[in-house]
C-alpha cells in the first residue's frame, strides 16, 4: 500500500511538473503548482533536500538565535535537523566597534546563566558588557525612592549588554554547531501553511514554510521568534491582547561629564514617563527615555546641547514636587524610620551628562502585547512574539531567554521519550509554565506604567507611600529582585 | 478443562450474546476495551491453532480469522482502525500510557545495553512489538533509534500504522509492520530480536504457553521481554465494572475476560518455566479524570513486567550460582 501511494504521488508530481514547464508564465504556474501540490513535488525531488526539518525557528534575533544554540547543544536532540531563518544579514563582530550601539538590554543573572551554558557568555564578556551592582528608582513628584542592591555591594545585580553584542556572540557559538543546525540569512518567509490537527491520509502532516525565493520547507515543529509583530502569531490566528502606550522611547548613548565608577542604574519616573540611565562604561551610559510621541519627536529635533540640558533637568529638577506631597512624604518617612531604623536610603543623584554620541538618537513606539496562547499544534512562539513589555523594568529580553530555557528543557525530555516534537502535550506544559511566570511580571510592569503616568495628588500619594514602604522592607525587595533575576 | 476452553470459544464467537458473564467488562479504559477487540482475534486464532494442533502453514492469517470471526466484529475493527491516531479519541488512554511504557522499556534496555548513541539511545537494537495495533508504541521506540517490527493480525490496523509512519523519514527507515501472528513470525525469526514488547496483549490470549514459547524463540539470549497487562484481582474486576458502566454508553461492550487476566506471580512462574527470569514488576494506574497514567506500588490493577531470556540452560548444580545473578547491576529495582 505504501509503495502504491508513493508511486501515485510521484506520478501526480511528474504530471504537475510538466504543466509547470509548459506554462507561459513560469513563475505563476510554479506558484500554482506549489500551492496546490507542493507535497507531490517534494516527494518527487531529492529526498534529502525536501525531508522535513525537525525544528524550524523563524526569526534570528537575540531570542531566536539563543533558541537555535540551545537546541543544537542539547544531547537528547543530537541528530535532529534544525534550521534558523533570519531575514537580515549575518551579524558578525570580530572586533567590537569603538562606539556603543544604542539598543541595549539588561541581562539578569538567570539569563546570564543560560548564555554561559550556551558558551556565548564568554564571548560577550570578551567583547563588551557592563555589570552593575545597584539600582535607584525614584519619583519626580515626591521624594520617594527605592534602591535595589545585593547584600554586599560587590556582587553584581545584572548586566547591561548591547543587543548587537549578544547576537554576535550567539552567532559565533552557532557556527560551531553547523553540522546539524543550519542557518539561512536574508531569507524571508511569505507564507505558512498549517497542518490539520488530526491525521488525514494524503495530506502533509507537517508545517509548510514558503520562502520568498520560492522554496517550500517542511517542519515538524515551528518556533516563532519573530518579534512583536510576529507573522507566525498572526498567521496562526492566535488572539493577542495588546495596546499601545501613548509613548515612544528615545534612546541615545550619553557621554558623562567626568569618569566615575559607573555601576548604578538610574530610573526616574516623570509624569510623562520614566527616564533611565544605564551604565555602559566608566564614561558612557545608555539613555532610555519613554515619553509622549510629541515630546519624543521634539527631543529628536533638539540640538545636542539642548538635548543634554533636557536630560539633566529631567533627572535633577524638582519642579514637579508639590507641598502637600512633600510634607506627607516626609511624615511617612519619619514614621517608617521610627519603626524600622535601619531602613531607608539616602538619595543619590545620577552623574551629569556632558554630551551624546553623534547620530545615536533614535525613537521607537512602545506598547504592550500578550498572546493568549503560546502554542498551537506544531507551533510555539517565544520572546517578543509571545509577550511584549514596557522597557521600564528591563525584563523584555529576560522573559525571552526564560522561554528559551524552558522550551529546550521540554523538547529535550520529549525527544528522550520518543515523542513527536510537535505534539501538543509537552507544548502545553511549556505554555502553562511560561504563562504562569510571564503574566504576573507583565501585569506588574503595566501597573507601574499606569501608576506613574499621572501627577494627580491621590495617585502620587499612594505611590509615594507604597514605594517608601517597599523600600523599608528588605525581605520584600529581595523577593522582587529574585523574581526579576530568574 | 477442555469444556472450559470450548465454553470460552463459544462465548468468544457470540460476542454480542446475552450470555450472562459479569466478568467480561472492559477494564479501566475504553481504549483498552476497543483494542482488546483487535487483539482478541489473536486469541481466537490461537484457539483455532490449538484445536487444529499441527499443520502451521505460512498463510496469511486473515482468511482464517475472517471465517471464524463474526463479520460485525470485523466491521468494528475496520471502523476503529482509522481512529488509532486521534489523540482525543478512544485510544487516548493508550497514547498516554506511552508516558510510562516508553521510559520503562527505554531505561531497562539502557541498563542492559548501555547508551548506544546520543539522541538515539536505542540505536542498533531490534525490537518486536506484538499486537502493535496502529503503531502507538512502535513509533516512539522507532524515534529512539531502534529497528522496530510491529505485528498485528488485524490488517487494517497495520495499514493505518504504515500510513501514519510513512510521512516521517525517520520512522520510514526504522519501523516496519507486518500483518501476521507471533507463531508465524517465530518460525522465520529465530533469535532475531533484542527485545519483544507485548503491551496490553497477554490478557487476550488463551494460550499463554504458546506465546511464551514463541517469545523465547524469537529473542536473542539475554534479550528482554516487556509485558504490560492487567492483574487478576477483585480490584481489577471492580474497576472494570465501574469503568465499563460509565463507558458502556460510549463503547460497544468489549470483551475483556476477567478469567484471562493473569497476575504477576503466575506470569512470572510461567515465564520462568520457559527460560526467562523476571527482572522488574511495577504497578500502573490510570486516572480517568486526568487521562494520565502513573506508577504505583500496588500491582492490583495494571502492571508492567520486564523479563530477560536466560543466556544458557540452567544446570542443576549451578542453580544457586544463577540466583546470585539476580543482583547484577542490570537489575532495575527502582527508578523514578
């Protein structure tokens, strides 16, 4: 029966190929043929070329490349065919460029552990990375502040690494796995075709990925790591809860007035949005200023000097303070210091900024997004495709790396049990676990964003007291840090 | 004794009759009930062979079973054949049993043979899946690298299994199916397999002696035999009644014959008499609410058994020395 079926398919395939050759509009015919009978053609052409991949990862950013590395290094997945598709070009970095790139991420210890397990952390450390030991977050409308640091200030809390450096390090590691992890750069996907959830004879049970160059690939599992506007998620019809914050982030590389032991991350909540300064080196820091679209555009138009002034005043000026809030705040702080004498921290001021790197000012819109499902039959989405957060907590990349670690673990176990990699059972496990972790984080970040985007007195008072109280409770702060470090 | 056998044969042929036998309810899972129908042809065929004694021919079993089987039963099998791979369908319990039996088989084989190859732990081993049905157990074992031959007397099931595995190039090379019985195979493949798996099959065979003898023939010395089946206890009877009453509405009254269940002690004794020694027995339990299986201490309802074919005939003066071997490192006494 099997040989008969194969012969029948082969005959059909040959027939259709003849049609294609004879057609006047070659491209048109090929497309028709492919859409209708790609399975037949595949059966007919060289088997090794068109055999289904075990896993295709769509999207070669930080999270996608990390996923490819992670799967490639797993011993239970040895011998599986893995493919990474990336629309851009290969990001290699033999030597780190002099200037810093504007897009940076805060890498938590958990993510650093994953990256070091992949062997990429060594490359990152050799290229460029900045650990920081302390974080100060304070309000513009009151004196409330909160500081996070490890017990002894010697320990590193997290790392600021440029996104390009991370991708380059992972790409370097990926090259060592080239025997079973294949990467195709400059490859755009135009169409996905989903398999039926139940088995029907004569239909292809795999996911079909159609590329812009006309080829069709098959895979047993498709992993979508293609960013916040994920095509995989859209084509799979996964409903997404999303909204745009009426904010854009302005990023730039800042030059500090004087060299300093730059190991503190600063974030101040202005009524228009948080402004953050993240250390890159002893003389340079990265700016992430989330503010309204209009203000962001204005900032981009300013000349360098005015821009620098705007940054400094944003961090230093107290114009948003109101008497009521100040009095209330200081009363509360006194009360707290009576109850808990050791709590409370002195407010420090961030270093002042002297200049910016030329042409380093960029802006991009901010939004929140969460896919209600991370999986479908033979499909999983990870990273920003599944969840998109406001940068105010520096968690976007870390959530993505958490997805990578857990999905690898789930797939490894499934392969060791001889399971079909695209089966729902273990994918559901991945979805449940990650949603359980990601949703509270995203809710908290969204709450913070809303809480701090107003200067109405009641909200200000509420958040002032809240912040001061949290600052006075070291166990609570430790919990928060532990959760964010995973 | 023969009258009992004849009575069982008569009952078997009149599956739908109102013959009052409360011990014939399906146990614990409807999937097993339905599959029991398929493997039931195996038992019928065994009975047939026993009655005819010798003259085993190399003919395909189908003509024989079709003449003795109720055509309604055959139609039932054919209807069920396409449902093997519907993961939420009647065979859902069998699919979820893979979570227990694949690691059981894999780990015990790894204990005996060691890891063959990363990513393909069972590479190089030849395994026979008796009563493979739609290939539910054969496929995961094939993915782990073993060369699998799945046999089942119901040709529709074998066809379904072949079709399902034909799409996956990994499986195409490693998993083969054949519609035949174990006895037919035993003539060709003497000492050809590293392991034999008979999962949810033994409770439907009338002649366990023939089965054990055939297994002994096809296994290499030191080869492994894996059996999962139901115990013959009050508990398995009670669960059968309860579950069957819930399931009666869904599944045509299957024929799990409580009389044909065999307890682990009896099975162990039987296998020992055919030159096996039983290495491990573990209890299993199905939770109908979650649809998941789990290991448990008690073997009262379902259990899994691992036996190894002795490498040589035990000599009388070496029996004592043999019992020492029971503590060799290969023995999997406990694992999570």
